[in-house]
């Protein structure tokens, strides 16, 4: 599957310690991630360039929880003879006759507002008393 992935490096030990002391569990944050996983799929689907609509309809997401991380991964399963379509649309691609089709950045504008809302809502989980 084609994967849109955002990652960050560095130590988050102080942040994790703060969240633990504040009573924030992975389950609380996972609920937010699940909600915005679905919102992100909808946003990506609406923003995906359409010909047949198959690529736009092929978005999904996974929330992956491990001991120290929680990730939301957006995936698109549409491929043509093993070639995933989303990277071609996003980055551009060559054609059979030697031409070039320019890419169109549709992912970042679609997903950025989702990430911002997800971060805001996760922060509200951190500071809420419930």
C-alpha cells in the first residue's frame, strides 16, 4: 500500500512523563486518533484528483499503538499492475512516449487541517478533568 507518513525524531520523555502524570492514557488519545483517522480519509478522498474515482475511494487508515508511540497512517491501495497511483499523482510521472505529467500536491493541503484539529483535540484530552 502507498503510505503517507509523518514522523518526528527526538526524545519525548518529558512530554510522556507529563502526560502520564496528567492521567492521559493511550486510550484517550487513541479515541481522538480514530476519529481523525476517519476525518483524514474523507479529506484525502475529496482532494484526490479524479478520473475514475477509484484512487479517491481507496483511502484507509490505521491507528498503531505501541508502548511508546501512537501513529495514524493513511494508506491508499489503488494500483495499476503493482504501481501505486497516489505517488504518481502527488509527485508526477513519466509517460510511455517520453513525456512528463507534473505532480499535484493534493495530500498536504488536505491533511494539514486534519492534523491541526487532531492536535487541538488531543490537547483538550490532556487538559480535561475527565
